[in-house]
């Protein structure tokens, strides 16, 4: 079972980082209980993606890092990437914001289910990724925004 994740950077999480972390952990534990093998597909953006990568590491869940373009990684990213099964560089260079959308489409195309941490505002990469997954007929599980 390939599980991709999309979600906001910290500024749009409005202080819900710990609740999001617990929700992601719960989702990974539940998927691992239901399926023999799971793998997390992660875009490595700050915020939800990096929280999910940390949870995958802590739970021993295999994960793949999808980077939008080749670049020097931060020390934090290098530490996370060291625990990944594979690193995928979607583009050789930064060519504009579309490289991030291309990365997101690739993750959706390869996943069985998409976890979405979205605030309901119809703008930005998280919204785009959710809508693309919906168009592709992917199973989508939403973080219960505002209910926790």
C-alpha cells in the first residue's frame, strides 16, 4: 500500500502541528495493521511533509522522498533523507513553481491513497494536489480540520 501525503506549511497549520503529528502517526499505524506492506511517499516540504517523514522514521515505516528539483539539501533534509528507501528528484533544476506541482502529480500517480491536511481554503499546492487526486480517482483521507 503506497500512501502519499500532502499538507500545509506550518504557517497555515495555525498551531495544530502536534495534533497533525498524532493524526499522521495514527494513520500510519492503522495502515500498517491492515496491510502487509506500506510505504509513505513524501514531498519533503516544510510543515506536514516533514512531520510525516519524522513519524515514518519513528515508526519504522519505509518512505520515499520526492524532491521537486535537484539542489543542496539542508542538514535537516539530509538527516531525513538518510532514512529513506529512495530519493527521487523530479526535475534536474528549478524551472518555476510548476516543478512543485509536477512533484505532487507524480506522488499522486504512484500512490494508492492520499492523506490530506487541508484547511479548506481553495488555493495553494495542497488544494491542487487534493483536486488532482480526486480527478485521478484516488482514495483520499482528510485530516479532521477543526474537529480536534
